[in-house]
């Protein structure tokens, strides 16, 4: 599961450990397989070429399907995805939104209260995690770091379980998680620009600023959002250009 709210540095480690140790998150049985692909936008980064695992998702308690507006579907198409399942969760335990392999984005009541462009950024961020196969990236890395042969399992959940109770292994992956979050931020912000007409300012930066304002004055809690803002500023002009394009 990839959550937008908690990143980077020590928070990424904490998030990662929680993510890996909490039963790998919500993901368990039933629906599985690979997500269908369509042609992505020409600017969209190529997904990594790595082994694809089989993933399954068990709907969370009280969760229901959520009818996505057209611009969220456009973001998925720009990312090369034909299908993303949107689910509404009644609780905010994992932050405003998170993604779960293979193709699920879970939204909470707090996400749906966000301004439209802030929410578009949040959705774009989670779509990037799915399109860039960050789950497979994690499963591959855990297998390699654990010395497993390449064909030891086809199940992504099996690979994720390798880190259970293994804090050192989770720490070894922390650099990867931070890189994934950075990628989800800038690519997600550009998806929101082209599909929803949202500038970096009205989407990502506004989202992080309201996080800072809600931080309760604890300076340490502000640093991650400030860092994310700094990392997004170089993409401001690219987002402006995409905003001017016809929505696809
Ligand atoms: Zn994320």
C-alpha cells in the first residue's frame, strides 16, 4: 500500500515498516492479475522492466466502489492504464488515500473533502504508484535482498511477507520507497495538470500547504511537506504547458 501522507526520511521508514509489517496491507485473496494497459502520454515515464507478480486485493471493511469522475479516468489513461478501481473507505487510518496492488485506489472521507485540484493531485499520485509498478519493484527488491531465487514465488504478497519482523530489511528498502514517493509526486502533479487542468500551485502545493497548516505547530512534522514542495517547484512550467493542452 502506498499512502500519500507520510514521506520522506524517517517517516518513509516508519511508513514502510508499517506498510510491510501490517499484514501487507489489506491485500489478500480473491481478485488478482495484471492491470490492462493502454498507450500512455508521450511524456509519461516508462515503467520499470521487472518481473510482474500476481497480486490480489481484499476489500477493506465497510469499503464500497466509488464512481470516479471523468478526469480521474483521464489520468489513468494518460498513465497507460485502462482500469483503476476506486474504493471509498469509511476510515482514515492510512491517510487520505492509498493504493493497493494490483489496481486499487482507496479514498477516505478526508480525501473527498479536499479542493478538486488537491484531490486530483492525490489521485494522480496514487495512479503513478500503480502505473509504475511500485508494488512489483518492492517485491523484487525484497526477494533479491533476501537471497531468494528468481522463481521462488509468483505471489506478490509472499514476497512482501519477507520483511515481516525484519526491520533491517525494511530499512534497506527505504531509499527505494523515497524514490517512489518522489516519482509519484511529480508525475502525479503532471497528470493532474493535463487531465484536470490543475497547476502545481493549485494542486500539489496547495495540498502540502494545508498539511503544514494542519501540522499543529510541530516543526518536525513540517519538514516532509516543505521538502516535497521544494522538489515539485522545478515542474511548475511543465505543468503550465500541460494545463494548456486539450484534456485527453
Ligand atoms: Zn505515495
